[in-house]
């Protein structure tokens, strides 16, 4: 479904992404891991059009989408969440999700119908699917950190994606919230059929839900393979454990 080929991005002489390669098959849950500064978020920004690569290509369902602007990438049915929560703090939970559905349906400008009457059923369906239906009238700023992260995923679902990118979905969450987020990711994959690409520092989470893992170090892909292949890979051990011969996790 997604292919990244030799993608490179340089900032002032620093190669944040340096010839990265990645492939994701339909229905997979793929994790991207690596030390801080490995280039994971920059890679996601290149895939989704927030940044344009210096070289390399991104293919989605065999179509070259390299460098397309984010709104076009979104219309290709690729959605994402961000490392730092990015919601409309002063709007309700319902309104946050509603606006994403309205954007997808091209109904953001309507002179004759009040917005509160539009896409109600679809918005409630998404809130139900992520467990936020009872908080639809709550102001987003009043939510817990974990609920705001889940709300951002719900907003991404408003774009009706086939491919969902999650940037550190459990960052800053308490243990109970993390467990809930893990269950949600599994549900999105198993029940909704989404293909999911995510990056995460919680190795227990990574190895518990990933079909395959891609490891980045200094902007480059050093391996993409099964959990077992990655777990005991020597280069991965060097990156995480300073060359220990004990398998990761």
C-alpha cells in the first residue's frame, strides 16, 4: 500500500532523513522505531506532504505522491495524528470531529444549513468507535491528556482514511490510558480494516501490536522485518543497548 524509496531531507547540512526505505502492505500495523533524533517524525512529515523531500519517492497504492500538499494527501485517504496534540481546544469534542468530517465532505461552506445540523450521524459514529461518545459536549481543553490524544485520532478518522499514521500515540499517557490506546489501535486494524503506520518509544507496545518493524538510526533505515528479526538484530542492539548481545525486550 505504501512504498518509501531512498527518501532524503536535509536541514542546513544536517540529513534528518538519509535514504530511508519503507514498505507497508494493506492491513498491516507497522512500527517505526529509533533513538531520539533518528528522523521518524520527519519521515512522517515527508510522507504526508508537510515537508518536501530533497530526493527519493513516496508511492501510495502504486501512485507517486511525492511532495503533494497535505490536503491532497488527505484526499488520497491518508490521515495522521501528531506527536504534540493538535486539536481545537475551545471547541467541543463533537465539533472537533465534526469539522474533520465536514472538510472531507466539502461542506465547510454552506449558506443555508447551520453546521450543528450537518454530519451528526457520522460524527457520533466516530466518537462511538473511539470511546468518546459520552464526552461529545465537553470542551476539548478540559479533557485529560489521554482523551485529547484519542480525540486527535478521532479527528483523523473523520477523513475516512484507508491508511492511518500515528506519531507517538501514547506519549505522556498514564498506564491505564496506554492500555486503552493499544486496544483502540488493534480495533482500528481488526474491525475497521485500517492500515496503520506508527512510531513509538514504548517497546512493550511496539512488540505487542506490530506485524513488522522498521528501525531508523541517523535518518537511515537499518532494518525492516518481523518483531523477532528486529529484536535480536546486531545493529538494533548497537543503537539501543550499546552493542549488548541480549535481545531487545
